[in-house]
C-alpha cells in the first residue's frame, strides 16, 4: 500500500510539473515575453555556491543599460534588489519556470536575483533553506557588481518559496541555533520588505487543510500531502530537530520576540486557494508582534493566480505589490516618477 501511495504521489507530481513547466515555456515564446521588449536584460546561470551544481545557480534580471562595474563606483546609481525564490512544493520547478517574476520586478526597476535551490525529497529540510541563506549572503556581497543596492533588499517568493523567504526572514531577525541560520544572522542585514505570496507557512500537520476543506479534490489533497512528506517527512519525528524553520508561522504565533525588527510583509492570496488560512493566520501573528502587514485577499482566485498575468486580478495583485514596494523599498527618484500605479 505504501508503495502504491508513493507511485500515485510521484505520478501526480510529474503531471503538475509538466503542466507548469509547459505553460512557462509556452508563455515564454510570446513576443511580449522577450526581456528586451521591456527594457530588461538577463544574465543566466551565475553560481552562488561554487560546487558546479545546477541547483546553485541564479539568473539576474536588471534594467537594460545598467552596468555592474560602473554602478558599483556610483552608489547613487544602484537600484533596489529582489531575491526571488520559486515555488513548487519544495520538490519541482525552477528559476526557468519562474522567469515571469524576474521580468516583472526588473521591468519595474529592480535588480532581481532569481535562484534555484536543492529540491526535496532528495534534499529534504533544511537543505533548500540553507541554499536560500547562501544565496542571500552571495547577493549581499555581489549585488553592486550587477547594479543592485543590497541594503535595499526585498525577499519574495510564492507557495513553497513563500515559506522559504519567511523562514529566511526569521533566520535574519531571530538568533537561531542552526549553523546556517547563525551565519545568515551574522551578516547583519535585514531586508526592507518581504513578499510571500500564497504561502504554505506551516509544513507540518498539512492534513489541517483537508480537515478545514473536506470536499477538497483528491489531486489537490495529494499535492499537499506530498509537500509535508517530501520536505520534512524524515525529520518530523526526529529528536533534536526543530521544525521552527519549516513552520515559521508557529513561531510567530507563539509570540517569540525577535532580536531585530521584522520587516514589513505583503501577503497576497486568492480566496479559493487551499492555503488561504495560512495567510490569514500569518497576518494575525505578525500584527500581534507589531510588524507592519498588508494582506490582500483576491476574491475567487486560486493558488498562485498572480502568475497568470492575463487575468485581471493577477494584474491588480501586481499593482498592489508595487504600491507596497513604493512605500517600503522605493526605487530611485527617476524610477518612481514613472508613476506609483504602473503595473
């Protein structure tokens, strides 16, 4: 029975992966998807860990004409930075499937570092988060070479990526015992803002979602079950292994006080997203800690709806995202002059 369960989950995962990768590739063929059409240039497959693994590569999306060497000599010319972490249930997808996110932020005037990371179940918790922390340190050290100002960094991601950027924020603001979290904390840099969209903020007890929505389609329930099983299954019952960094929501709900101020959060989610309640809980928990929170609930929208830019509410979500960033991590004056409502 366990073997059949594993086979069913694996097949379902591959179907989902094929759909999202195929959709991303197809959309990328459209003339409007060409970065140059939007004044954006892309530098691909830059290693942020020097081990030669594809999991440790990132792409840089930046406004065309920016030159790292010149910008690094002129601090006033540097742009704010977005470190983007893709979703996919911790076990599928990549920076290539999430090219739209890099393009959208760069078109707006940000230097975007869109990363790969090691995927479960081959690399379970906390390996993907360790990679995010390593990428954060690399971006801090190298952003200026690409025209970015690391002191004005935004952490962004969706779904599993939302979990990872929230957990990374926790590592940067709480003094944690994990070695990689300590190293991240010792960087001494806190992001200006965090944008975890439609996130799974508690990986353990994922069955709680099915209990709230007993009529959930079986395919969706399987994908949620797969998230927990792949990412933390080997660690959930291990003595001495804290799941705090897999379940950042529970830390905030406990009311644990950070060593540094937690930055403002923007939390977009659709009302038909099975993960909706995680966003509601996170908003309440952060507000209880005094963190500035902007939560937006998009009526009738499903999981990761904002990736489907042709939809009206997806475009509205991006407008709301950029309004939030204009308040908490503004661009250069010349960029802001283009208008706070530009999508």
